[in-house]
C-alpha cells in the first residue's frame, strides 16, 4: 500500500487526497455520448475559448459510496443525484446525461477505487461529477460539446467526524437566488456568487452564511452548500420544519432523506417557511430548541448560534440536541447498511470483477 493511500485511509479529511483514476464521459452534438472509461487522474488542457470560461456552463454533483457490513460498498441514492444533474443541465441549457450513464460511471469509479474507501461510520468515498462546456466558441449560445469528469476522494464529513456545532450569520445585503433564477441548480456560478458573503461571515467569526430569500429578505433559505432544519418546542412537544423548495434552494437529497427518516421515526415534520426574526427570537425565548444543517458533504451538523442584523443568539445550550443526533445516527446507519434500507436508497457497487466487464481501462 502506498504511503499516500495509507495516510488517506487513516485520516482522509475532506477530499484532501484524490484517487488514482477518473471516469470521463463526452458529449458532442454530432456524435452524441461517448467514453465512460477509467482514465488516470491528471490535468486537462483546455482551449481558453472554451465556452465554460466565458459564459459559465458548469454544473456538478456530490454523492458518496459507503462501506457496508460485509465489506462491500454501496452508493447512496445515485439515481436521485443523476436526476438532479439532469435538472441542473436543463437549467443551464446543457445536454442532459442519461441517468444510467451517470450511475454506471459512479459505480465503475467506486468499484475501481474500492481500496480508497475508508471504513469508519460517517466516512466514505466522495464522488464529484463535474460537467463543463468545452466547445471553443465566443458567440453567446449553448455549447455543442461537453465533458463530464467523475472524480473520487476518500472523505470524512466536511466539518469533521465530531460534528461540532457551527455558527451561522444571515446575509443582510446579498442574496444567493431569486425565483426563476438558477438557485435550484448545482451550477458553479451559484457558489462563486456566495463566496463574498461567506467571507464576510467568516471574518465576523461565523462558520457559514445563512441565505434569506431574494425578495423580502426575510425568509430563511439555506447555507451555501447545505439545507437547514429547525426543531421547535411547544406545549405539544417538538416539531421539525425545513424551508420549502420553491426554486431558490438546492433540493438536497440529504434533506429529503431526513424528512423521510423523521417521519419513519414518528417525528412531526413540515416543509414550511421560517422568518429569520422568528428563528432569532425563538432561540432567545427557548421555542427554537435545535437547528441543524445537512448535505452530502457535511452529513448533519448542529447549528449552535444564529445571528442577524446585530443580534446573536445561542440555540438551546449551543451544543448538539437530541433530535439532531438521532436523525444523523439513523441516516449514517442506513448509509452504512447497519439499519434496514427501507426506501431502496443504496445501490451496491459491483465487486468481484463485474466492473471489469463494464469498463475498459485505458
Ligand atoms: C447549495 C446547496 N444546498 C444544499 C445542498 C445539499 O444537497 P445534498 O444533500 O443533496 O448534498 C448542497 C449540496 O449539494 C448545496 O450545494
């Protein structure tokens, strides 16, 4: 085993080490889809006139393969990631990759790089498919050529495996998305547009920026790379809410999984708007007992502090609450095959040479 691999398996961090290979899929208006073969990881030379550099046709996904109790590996909800990638492509006027091509590329890469998958609960192989417009052309139109590269990285959750609480500051002057825009798409531009406000939040001592809606600047939307949930307590007990998907937030697959698991566990949950003032006031009064953020990269992390417009409030005692911990545990157990996969979320990664039959290595 190489030193890098040993180190990566021992302490992967979040995508600090890339695996040796990628899968590359191309699309061309004349020839359609091609490729899908494993290639050595390496730099790509691109024409500086490639449309992606000028007009930003760039979309991506992020999904994970998890080690299972029998030593095999399984991808978590790859068909849903394929569907979302197609939806992002549609919004950016890019060609939609067939879902089976997407899932096969992920499975082939995970199978080929199986020895890079760490084994502890919460660890995974993170797969990052990225699709770019590669046609050299300066006229403003959709590209006639795209390249999708699937990258893989052994990974801990991006905020670490101890899931320490993060703090968030709601953005007052900048917005991430408006209805009818690209907020729901996982397109590179959304992330570029979020960096300035995130940098300001970090400079003020917070971990992340919390985005509000672009019209009233009042309703909580999401973080730059994660959805959010609130846990409220009233006389009837606890109740979870998460902002609804109205075209401005990414339809998180973790978010959807947690909505489902919460219902399975008998926790009342609703997709409904929360005003930032209610969150801040709820934290002060004690009605908001927990808040957490969720996404493929982070899994589920508690939010211990929320700030807006000069008010900074601790949520609960600032630590992780029992609902957050319970939901994360349930999710991680399903992902690792320790809890029954009642919703058919896991797709086994082919072992025993099946990969070799579907993939040609160059
Ligand atoms: C802006 C944004 N919101 C939410 C999410 C969470 O989505 P998922 O749970 O599918 O990773 C992501 C990550 O993909 C994201 O980039």
